[in-house]
């Protein structure tokens, strides 16, 4: 993996987590104002596709859906999954997916 790949991956990771945090924030504001809400499926999907840290940060900082089950348990499971995947990639990089270099 080249330095540019690492930078691009980091930017994508940060963007996904910022997006997840922002969407959780918008949903919290909608809840406070009694407006249309973002579905739990959408919130969890954002976490699953890479925004789990942003989702958990928003949940804790905004106190959003902290008592809602099974939402809370699913979000924790996604976070654990992401942690396990990161550990595998860090300690066994030969298991990472090999993408073609030329598209």
C-alpha cells in the first residue's frame, strides 16, 4: 500500500465517521423538535459501512439512542466487528483483500 493509498483511506475513514456523526446529530435535532426522523436502519447502515466510531461518538456525546434496544447492542456489535477487522488487517496484512492496481 502506497502513501497515497493510506492518505486516501484515512480521508475516506474520517469522512464516513463525520457523516455518521452528522446524521446522528440531525436525527437528535429532529427528535427534539418532533420532526421527521432518520430510520434506525439508515443510522446502523452508516455505522456498518465504516462510520462506527462517529456513530458511537455521537451516541455518547449527544446522548442519542443510548437506551434503545436492540439498536444499542447492534451498534456495539458493529464496533466490535470493525475492531476485529482492523486487528486482522494490522496483524495479518496478507489476509487483506488484494485490489487490482490498475482500473
